């Protein structure tokens, strides 16, 4: 059985995946923006035990709406360690890609030579927050013995695989082309000695989106595709390269977390035609950004036959999205599930196959 707790991550992502005979194995994916840690995540983790045991923390990419809460979680762990106290969480592994590690995988040493420009680019608010959060998490990981992306042993890129107590994890993205696009940007910044090249990549979202980790989880015949803020075309490319998508049949998963909070900029009709799910999850609040875009909902529903049964889950009450789904739902069989505002999490259970 796979179960998911999608927490109220506001405009970001923060969720737990449970598996194992009684759901005792736990993966934490992202931490939402900083405030989500104190408001929701810390309390939810404390319900897991004393200390709570987490098999792996995965940060999909270093951007405030995913990393902020994890920065605080690791800060708490480091503080306890420095004070000689018991650690508040027993975390076995941390998976995350820094953009620098990805760039260096293709071009060793390139990120170090661009670092002075990076420091100048970090004066920009959008770059600076992300740069510092990546640095904070990396600095905490060493003393907490969580560096090295165990068992991957390096950046998580397309084709990497791991097995975690009967949970098979396959990395779908970033794929080689995404890493190449990052490398080219770093090379261009270096050649032009222009930090603006990097700043632009953060401001338009291309750097965080290209570096976003996409995971395919498989457990006892059940599957989930967790897409971070990746671009839909890169997710499809990764699935094709893995031989999971042949262009003839769509790829079916039990659960799909939509990329980038349902932004219409990350997906197109082709994405939904190629990837089908029984449970579509949109982690967004519609407040900070107009997520999910109504166009995304139209593409999703338009990709399915009217009599097909599936559920669209929203982690928050979003009036404009719910109105669009109600309109689209006329004459169609799909269901809509919105997190109860009084509840801590949107719970989705995917039972064993009979
Ligand atoms: Zn995001």
C-alpha cells in the first residue's frame, strides 16, 4: 500500500509518502515555503514517533516554495546537534541536486569558475534566496552525515535507480538535455562575464524547473509520478528515454503530482495525452500565483473520455479552480477532492492490487 499526506504547503509542495506493511516507511518530499515547517510539517512529523523516523528527505529543487521548510527542519537538527541534544528527527538519507553539482557533472570545475558571478547574481532577491537555501542545506548535510545522495552517490539524474525497502525509485528527470541547458547557461554567463544571464534563469524559472527532480515510485504494483516543478516536455523525454513511453500507449500511473502547481507554462495537451493517472494532485493555493491555471484543468480533463473515472485532488480550497472543475465536470465521471481546511493533510491511499 502507498499512502500520501499532502500537507497544506500554501503555494508550494510538501508531502509524505508512506509504504511498507503498516506504512512505517516514510519519504518526505519538499518542505513548502519556510512557514509551512512550523505551521504543519513539524507537527505532522512528530506524530510519526519519538524521534520521528524518516527514511529519506527529497528536495525536488532549490526554490523557496519547496526548500524553505526543509531549511528550517535541518536548522533544528543542526541546533540540537550543536547543543549536544538528541536530534529531533532520525533522517536516514537526503536527496537533492544543487545546480552547481548538475553543471559540474557535465563540465567539472565550471561551477567553481562561475562562482564569483554567482555571488554577484545572488544580490538579486530571486537568485539570492535560492542560492542561500541550497548552501544552507548543503552545509547542514555534512555534519548530519546526510551528504552524498546515498545510495545514488551523486546528482539524481534520469536513469538513476534505488531500492528502499521494497520501494523502487527511478529518476525520470533532470534528463541529459536539461543538464545541458543548465551547462550552456553557466558557460554563457562565464563567457560574457555577466551575472544577469544567471539572474534571468532564476527570474523566469528556467533554472529551478530544469534542475527539478522527477521520481517514479513503484511499490507492490502501484505507481506514483512526482514531478516537482519540472517542465512537462522534460518529464516525457525522461519517460521515453527510460523506455516507459513509446508514443503508442499512454503511460499510466496510480498517482500523478502535477508539475509546478498546475501552471499552464509547464504542460501542454501532449503531456496529459501521454501520462494518465487515477489520482491527479495539484499542490497550490491560488493566492500567491494563479495556480492551477484553468487551461491546465481543461487540458487534463480534455485528455480523458467523459466516462472515465479518476479524481482531481486540490491541496487547498481554490475557488476559481473548483468553479472550472465543476463546469468541466458536467456530463463527466471524474471526481474532485479538496483538502478539508480543518484537516492537516489531504490523504490519498492507493491500496494493494487484488
Ligand atoms: Zn514550486
